[in-house]
C-alpha cells in the first residue's frame, strides 16, 4: 500500500465515523494551510519569526521548543530536545541550509534571541501575533497559528511514510487518534471550510 493509499483510507475512515463534531473543534484550534500559501504568509512575517516557523515545519517541534533552541545546539545541527509541554525527549536535525539561516541570525545564547534583550529568547506570543497579523492581511479563512507548522509536518510525514505509527513517533504523541487528527489536518480543514 502506498502512502497516498494509506492516507486516503484514513480520510475515508474519519468521514465514515463523522468525527467532525465538538470534539474535533476542541482539538483543531489551528488549521492546515497548503505549503504554497504558507510561503506567502512566511514572506509577510518578521524574518526571525518566519525562520522559527520554518524550523517547526522541518522538525515538527512546537514553537515554544523551537524558540528555546540554544545557539550551541543549532551549531551541532542535530541534538536532543526535551519538549516543554510533555517533558519527553527526542532527537531533531536541521538541514544544512536551515541551520545556516538560524546561525546567521542567532545571538550569543539563544538561536532566536528576544528583540530587546538577547539574554532572553523570542516569545511564543510574538510569533503568534505576527502570524495572525499576516493571516488577517491575506484574509485567510483558515485559523492559522504557529501550531499550523506542526500540522503541516504531520501531513507531510504521513504522505511520506504512509505509516501512522511513524508519524506518532515523530510527533512524540501517546495517542494514535491525536496523531491522526494532525496527520489528516488538511482533509479536516477542507471539510470544515466546506460546511
């Protein structure tokens, strides 16, 4: 079974059970957007915020974990992250091009230093406000936030591997059902917008 076959099978399963109700709305606080549309949004962001979103899209890390990357870790290119939300650890790697971009703008301590004080890292709220401003400027119907990047990572991973367990492992999720909500975020967003 190819990755696309597996993906379509799960989309059919979700539609069969009509799971899109209040439970789905509670979990789907941010929507999926196409990579092409995300490129437009990223172009409208402050450069450091756009770069943080790119790191999240490439690694699947939550934005808070991206912003806590230290310059020394980014220099390695591959390191172990302890997730702030769950306390779990996982190995991440940056591509050479993204690593070079991160290092070019990094501070002495933090890869994403704060705007006014390099001793602190950039805040999640700053990235959130910037991406919401861009979404409003483009008049997007989708509700996007920094977490949209994590959903884009999950969708791309399901298409690439065709294996929910692999995506679950990559996202460090305990529950396969939550992983499916992320991995099918494109179909679920399209369905919500079609209502």
